[in-house]
């Protein structure tokens, strides 16, 4: 994880405003009614993300009129398994796929190449201008 210096932390607005301002590149993820993240994939393989943490000040996060506050943006890289598991049979693989279609990352906090940090910084700079 690499934090990005920004003036965004402390920015307050409604969920509806943030959702509109951040579409179509950001999606709400890993949320409950008190906090969550707006995520944007930075790479083609969806392994490197710019995350904008939000906490709810008033209301419930999925409500357009809920008031939110942005936290400090950061970049995270998840390395996922690709392909099929070679050491299990077809029946076991089918059962595993039915029960757990989402694989755990091989590395939830992998090293991040500097090009992704630069791209994230550029996106954050755009957001600072748009949300100011």
C-alpha cells in the first residue's frame, strides 16, 4: 500500500455528489453503512487500484443524501491466482468453483511499481480540481 499526498482528506459531500463526480471510473467497494472505498483500477488486469476511503458522517452509505468525508487516497496492488488449480481433480475444482468463485489474492499488498504511483497521483490531482 502506498499513500498519496493530497488535499482530498476531509472533503465532505453527499454520497450522490461523490458518486456522480467519480463515475464512470470509480466504483463503491468493501462498504458497510459506516465506511467504504471508491476504487479505480489503474491497470488492465485489475490488480492495481487507487482507493479513496470514505466514512459516513450522517445517514447510510448507499443513500444519495448521506453525508460522507473522504480519507487519504492510497494505491494497493493485489496479485491474484490465474488459471486453474493443477493439483486437484475436475470434480474437486468444480465443487470449489461453485462454493468459492472468488479466489483470495496470492499477495494482498504486493510491491507497487512507480508508474502506478505516478498515474494515481495524476488521477488524484484531477480529482482535487474537480472536487474543489
